[in-house]
C-alpha cells in the first residue's frame, strides 16, 4: 500500500492519503480531497496523479500557473 503525505509549515497543515492503484486524482490548493491550501506556489488544480505499477505518474495540468519540479529540475 502506498501513501501520499502533504505537509505545510504548521502542524495542522498535514494529511496522509492512501493511493489506490490506477485511480487518478488532482492535487492543488482547491482540489477535492487532495487539497494543499497552505501552499502558495501550487495552482488550485495543479497536477493529475496516478499510482500505477509501483510508481506515481504526475502530469501538470494545462491550467496550472506554476511549474512542477522533480529533483530540482523543472518537468512537465
């Protein structure tokens, strides 16, 4: 079982969600169930994610205003 943890600077700004295989979800400041409202650098709907074959696939949404970084490099 895989989980995604989001954490902001305050102890109250934290959640943990179980990732279901092949189920897509949107992560963002106003995303339903996957919201990180404390992060000012993430768009309301920023990325679509999917747990598949033991890895997390992440795709930046066209509506996202800010980039996505992986290991310090901007990626799509």
